[in-house]
C-alpha cells in the first residue's frame, strides 16, 4: 500500500488560511516566552502539541485528527524536520 506524504508546511486541506502568519507569530512568541522562563524544550513542545491536538479535536472528527498526525509523522520520516535543521539530526549527525 502506498501513501502520499503531505508536507508539514502545507495545510492538509491544501489551503493556506489568511491568518496563518499571525498564528505562527503568536506561537513563536509563546515559544520565546517558555525558553526565557527556562521551560525545557520537551516540556514546551509537549504542551504545544497537546494544545494543537486540542484545537484540532474541537474542529475535526477523530479520523481527521489522526490523518493530520499521520501526515506529520510521514513528514518527519521523509526528512522534513532534518531539512528545517539544516540537514543535521538533533544529535548533530549528518542526514
């Protein structure tokens, strides 16, 4: 069975909402605040992911949320996270 890998950089519905840039800025500010308060990266990321899943679950059915998460997993497996990190794994290994 083949599966299409959907980029994490694109909306799963193929649309880019007008307020996406603003939402990204707000999230960036939240991340900066957490880092300033010395919240660990794993805790910060877990809180953001939990919040994101909460938002998705209020606007999508369970199967749609699962598809979004599967697309994110597929993007990680396809190396998109490495691409965002400049080609290096978190531990410094080359891609």
